[in-house]
C-alpha cells in the first residue's frame, strides 16, 4: 500500500542526501522516480537538489501553482515521487499528494523542515504533519551536542533575528540548527 511520508528535521540534518539516496536505490532496481524541489530554493540552481556532501541532481521545480494531481493525469505513473523542501508546499498541494499516494498507489516521500526561525510551522509542514501516513524525524545536533530541533536566522551583523519574511532563502551563513535551549536563550 502506497503512503504519504514526511521526513522532517532542523536544517542541515541530511534530508537532501537521504532523498538522493532513496532515488538512487529505486533507480538501481530499474524503477523510475520523479524528483521535485521548490522553485523558491535556488541556492544550488533552479530545479536542483543538492546536499552539503556534494551530491546533486536535477529535479522538477514546483511552485504555488503546481497541480500535482493534474501532472499525474498526464504522465505515466512513476514508482515513487520524492519532494525536497516540502515545507514550501501549500496545504492544498499536500492534500493532492495524499490523494496521489492513496488513489494512484504511488508512494510520495516528502523531506522538509517543520518550523521557521520564529518557531512557527510552515504551511506545508503543518499539512504534512496532519495528513502524512508515516512521520519520521531525522536527527541533527546543536553545537552543544543536544538534539537540534529549531532553526535560527541571523541578520547582517550576525545576531539572531525573529523578524522578517518567513521565507528568505539562505545557507549556513544565515541559519543554524539549534537545540530549544539555545533557540530561547541564545546559549547552550
């Protein structure tokens, strides 16, 4: 039975690496996968999934207007759909992916972060936490060694900030995965 999966973690936990490994495993067995990433994330180029380990691969970019159900009415069904940066999905898109898993029999595996730099849920993550048939927390660590579950954003002067748009793409120089203690107090 196909399911909708949500594999989530704070930033820099290896989500993209894990996604690329799953794609490799399917393809090594002669099965076709389709990869998607958010059109908002252009850190490694438009429509490109890249890990910090140096692995990368082309993917189809999805945006707020992407209709996943319409795509799969027009395409032959892949063995699996893999979605990176799933926090940027809309709630409606998550519902579409849930329907694809259950009505078309296609496993859909989404990778993303749960919350933003203010500790607020992303709309896609909130919907995935509600609808996903299987939830898996991927782990990473704070600089103090505790489990990192939150994401900090830094301003131009290197100070933690709680202000700004929810989506501001940036890499390790702008964000850090931290434990809850560091998130709230600024130290471990």
